[in-house]
C-alpha cells in the first residue's frame, strides 16, 4: 500500500464517525435524501449517495430518525428528521466531539501546521 493510499484510509476512518454526527445535526430540519446530500456537500462534507442512503436507513432502524413519504408532488420523496432519541444521541456525540477536539488541540496545538 502506498503512502497516499494509507493516508486516504486514515481520512476515510476519520470521516466515517463524523458523518453520523453531521447527518444527525442536519436532520434537526427535515430533509429528503437528495436535498440532504446537497446540503452536506454544500458545507464541504465529502459524502456520496451510496454512503448517505445506507446511513439514513441504519440510523432509522436504530430508532434515531423518523421518515415520512411526501406524495403530493409527481415524484414521491422520503423525508427524514431526527426524533427525541436521536436528539439525545446527537447531544452526547457533540459533547464527546468537543472533548476530543479540545484534547487533540491540547496535544497537537491549534494550528501546528498553519504556521
């Protein structure tokens, strides 16, 4: 494995857990899948449809999201939103994210590579 491939694998691992947090945060406001994808990409979160849709299904099956079909348009859309359990999990994840960020900044420095 090349160094570039190894770094890409580390980046993928780092993003994987972060995507759950980002999706839960975005779904405080109801979105259908494609709109959520666009919102996240618009915020420079690198996610593809083949990653997002299984994640949405998994979070729903874990009881963190609810979904509703909107059939009022010519093309039905499934809207997702965070529920009470999801909100609790989101808050806990955010607290842990903040703790980790502070710890990493303490170890590595805030802008160690941006001098």
